[in-house]
C-alpha cells in the first residue's frame, strides 16, 4: 500500500500518513507557463495498491484536473489498484437536472474518474447518496457523524439537533439518535441558488441549546438565517456542525455577524487563512477515521463496521 497526496489538502494527507505510520509517496506536480498540469511519480508503483488523497475543493477545476492526471500517471505506471480518496467531492450538488437544459455534473465527474483509471472511490458525506450510483466502480461513502457526535457529547451535552432543511432530516435524525437528543426541523424555501428563506420551525426549541447539522457550509446563508430564526423562537444558544467547510464569498463575514456561537467543521477541505482567523470556527479532524478506512480497504476488510 502506498499513499500519495495531491496539493488540495496536504495537511490531511500528512495526518493520515502519521496515523498509518506510512510515508507519503514522492511525486511532483508542476505547471507549464500556460498552466497545464504535469505530474511526475518519483517511486516505483508497479503492482502497488495506491491511495490518492485529493479534495476537489477551491479551485475545484484545478484540483479535479490534478487528480485525473495523477490517476492517469499511476495507471500508466502499472499500479495494481488506484483508489481516489476524495474527502470533499466537488460538483456533488449538481446531482440532478434542476432546470431545463442543465447538466448533471456529478455524473460527468464520476465518468471522468472512471475513464482516467480509478478502480474505486473513497469519499466523505456525499451531498446525496444516489451519486454512488453514478459510478460503475465501487464507492465507499464514509460518514463524519461518529467524529462529530463524540465532539457533541463532550462540548454540547443535552442539545437539540436541528436540520436546516427537509433534505437533511435523515442526517439530523441519525445524529440525534447517537447522542440521545431531541430533533427539530426548519422548513425553508429557496427562491434561487445560494439564497434561502426560513419559513417555519417544526419542533420545540424554546429554552434549548440548539445544534444545526449540515453536510456543506458554503455561503453560510442557510445556517445564519436558521440560527436567527431559532433565537427568535427562544433558543438559548445555537451552534452548527458542518462536515465540509467550503466557506466561499462573504461566508466568514456572515458567520461573524450571526447569532451562531460556534461553527464546527472537519478538515476535509484545507483551511484558508481567513478561515483559520475566524474565532467562531473550530475544526475536528477526520484523519483517524479516514486512515482506518484506507487500512481496511487495503486489507479487503469491512468498512461499514466503523459506523456501527
């Protein structure tokens, strides 16, 4: 087994390397003057089981192309099995046709990874589970909920878990069951992409410490609006847990100005300096869980037992 890190999240790859006591492979990614990507693998990989750790986060297109080219380089170097470890799977929100003549980009990315030569994909908390069906190769969709629930039990005991929309109810219910908490649901209406409006709150939140749970925090509009609505309904405090901290545009400013006391994210995406500087953001690592999954896949053992 060998582990190779892309440039999108080297810190996470190094943490996984430490957990497995396995050094990262030597490789070099360079760019020509016109920004074409060139990858050189500096180790023999013939017959090896190789895991490439690369989130397709901002800049998504560059990181995706780097991943595809690296897979191709490994395939042409006779690696026996290539696993694309994508902690954050970019384009996952484009999983269906939302308007006429629009793409299903998540399916396109699945096809690109397969054609490039990936033999399997390992990822965390896909935006929608049906994306696994877009692939004709095995996909292991891991969940960060065990890591988050352990953190919740220590830092916010006795909380009420809140889903920020109807689509996240399954996730919220599963986490509430793990920590023995009540659940509430926010019924929101989205008039256009990136803009949400809170309509109603289902459940009792008065006098409760509320924890919003979501898979992605991007513009942070949904979480901030939801937090404001919960405070209006009498919530004592509001925190949020989101697996993937995309945090684009004015997200940091919105969080700083919101009633959210804290936003907990994973390290599936490398943190920018402004994210590191935000006092409301705390990071929990998925490196241990990811390393256990990689080790089990390498040994052809069950991965699902990590979540029982």
